[in-house]
C-alpha cells in the first residue's frame, strides 16, 4: 500500500463530527472503539473502511426501529427517529459531497428535541459503521454506574436509581473432604 497516495482519515476536516461535552461517556467510548477497529483493520489489509464505508445507512437505524422508535420521513428525504419516551432522537438525510455524490449525515440528541441535553452530529464523510456503533451503544440496556456528582443537575430527573448489592466476600471455598471409608475394608 502506497501511504503517500492513501487518504489520511485524521486530517483536518475529513471526519467533521461534533460531539458535545455532555455526550454520555459510554457512547463516546463505543464510537472510539469502533474507530480504532476500523483504523487497525485498514492498516493491516488493503481495505479502506475509513474512506469507503461498506456499511449501508440502514445499519445505523434499523436497530432503532426494532426497539420501538417512531419513524417519519419528510418529502425532501429527511428521516426522523424518536425514542418511545420521546427523550431522544436521530435525524438522517443525504447531503451532496464533493466528488462522492450523496452521502448520509446524522444528527442525534438526548433529551427534548427542542432543547436537548446532549447532541452529536456525524458528517457525510463519517463511516456508517461509527454511526451504527453509536446507535447500538445508545440502545444498550446495560446499567451504568454514576455518582451523583457525575450526573448533570438538569438531567437527574431522568435517572432511574438502583441500589447495588454489596459483593459478598465469601470465605475460601470448602476444602474437598475425602470420601467416606467403607465400613469393612481390606488392609494389607
């Protein structure tokens, strides 16, 4: 692979994604893990996942539909997906890009659509696999641990609090005992 002619995915302006400071850290972590996976796969193969996504746009939103998100489409092609509780959403549309024709762009938010608690914007040059990793993480039902100070004050009314059960420190497992001796045994 000739690296002088290979596009550089981390040059300024290529991945023009915007994730604000209030985006939940788990969502960011999953996107960064997928980014690293794509980068390493490209580096060790002749593939170019960071520039030529092999993942179709529907991989990012079909899981939302499977989890009961509402879906509307405007006549100009903008698709909107809203969470069942209306406290999150995603807009998907296609934008013209230089030399590539049309490419998907994404806007995702948490909270009320008019005044979201956090928001994310993925540009048309973002590999769809990153957006799919983000939506998969968004749908995760795995509990997260937070201290009160880690939860922004204005979002605390959305939180479900569950008490953790203290891990019981069990003593060492019992030592195996020898099997009982038969009543009559032979001796040498």
